[in-house]
């Protein structure tokens, strides 16, 4: 009689089954995912749950004595919500807002009881509303009234001024997902120099296509964001390539764990600090400080400037994105070359 192999073997213990079902590698990956999820909750809630204005750049236009008195009063407001400074006249205040040097301005009329507040909803409706509420309260305390003028209004199809943030997030997601797919599809092995060059070229192609697609969707197709299509295309391509190159660099150094680090930097730290849902002056200090140095923050600032502020004040944010792209290229190629050299010299 033929006996089935293992038929008489004793039943395996539950502990042994658990060890087979949940390997150490799976345990490590699940632990990392749970940690990322908790960090996601902590970062978004921590950054966005209690918006308060802090040192908002703000202009004051008034006769000389009244202007300085108003600046001193605004500087002494509880919690330091404003960072006031004088402007020579209404035209200068408008110019400073369009140059993104200040976020609003109060024009005091000494011959009337009605003053004027200049805001820019294109830079974020939440911030404009916050300034209007704050200044209206101050005006009422002095028995004065306020009228508000929007010098850089958000498009009617971009009611809350969030389209620039959403398209930037989409470009960032495209960057790290495409780079991650190229990495995962070929396994966990570190890339060779030749493969790294091929991946970087592929990311450049993806960036050009994705940047154009995003610009067309938010522009002509949906009419959600004004501004030059060519300029939006360019910044979109730069965002995608910068994030994609950074992802390839982290993977080249840390293996598949590098993808998790990119998610930590771009999604968990970058998105809530980008100034999208809440413009930078309404964010807590830590998030306001790191936002401009990360791709989502630099991308959101640049996209908003293109759409509503005539492309002003984009140099710093474009340099940040370019630095991420250049560093991603350099680290990806250097790590691949060093690792290949080490393998060649190994016995």
C-alpha cells in the first residue's frame, strides 16, 4: 500500500503556522506601513487643525504719523498675527501684493470713516478671509467701517484657490509612483549605472508628458486655473522629474525602503506644509519653515504665482525644485557607480 508522504507527521503548532504566515520581512513592512499611517495622521492634523495667523506680511498706507501709529498698534496685537510695514501709497501696496512681498494692506482714509483693505484670494481664500475678519474687528473698535478689494482674485472655477495645490500634488504623486514602479518592476536589487541612466531618461519623458497633461487639464479643459499653459507645463515637468529623481536616488541608496522615505518627505511632511489648504502664514512654525524647501511647497508657490501673480517671486521655489532634481540625478548615478565598483572589486 502506497503511503502519502508526511501523512503520519504530527500536526504543526499554531506558532509554527504563524511564523510561516507572517514572515519577519512581512512584519517589518507592516510595521513600517503602520508607522507611516500614524505619522500621516499626526502631520496633517498637527499642521491643519488649528489655523492661526502669525507674522502675516501686511502693509499700511496712511499719512505719516497715522501710518506709524497704526503699524505700532498692529505690531502689538496679541499673538503677533501681523508683520506690518508702511507703504508709500495704494499703488505701491498693490504692487507689493502682486510681487508676493505682502499678503494684504490697509489703506486709511483720514477724510472719511471708511478704510480699504486690499487682499489677494488667488494666494488663498482662507488667508484673505482671515485678514478681513481681523481688520474688520479692529476697525469696529474705532467706530470705522471697512471695504475690501481683491487685487488678485481667484478664478471663479477655483473658488478656494486650491487648484494650484491639487495639481502640484498630482504632479508629485506621478513622480514618485512612476519612479517606484520602475524600481519595483525589476526587483529589489540596486540599479547599475546604465540602468540608472535609462530610468532617469524615462522619468524625463514622463515629466514632459505629465506636465503637459496637468497644465491642459487645469487650464483649457476644466478652466480651473488661469495663467500661461507653457509656464504651467514647464513647472509641472520640473516637479514630476524632481520627485521622480529623488525617489530613484533614495532607492539607489536604501533599496525599496527608499520609497517609504520619499512618501515620508513628499506626502507626510510635504503636503500639509505646502501652503495649499492653509497658506504659509496660517501654518504652525515647523510646517511653515519646512514647506518652501520641499517639492509640494515649492511647486504650489510657483503654480500660484504663475496663475495669479504674473509669475512674480518664483526664483527661490524654482531653485528648490531644480536642486531636488539635480541632487536626485547625482545621487542616483553616484550610488549606482559606487555599488558596481564595489561588486567588481569583490573576490
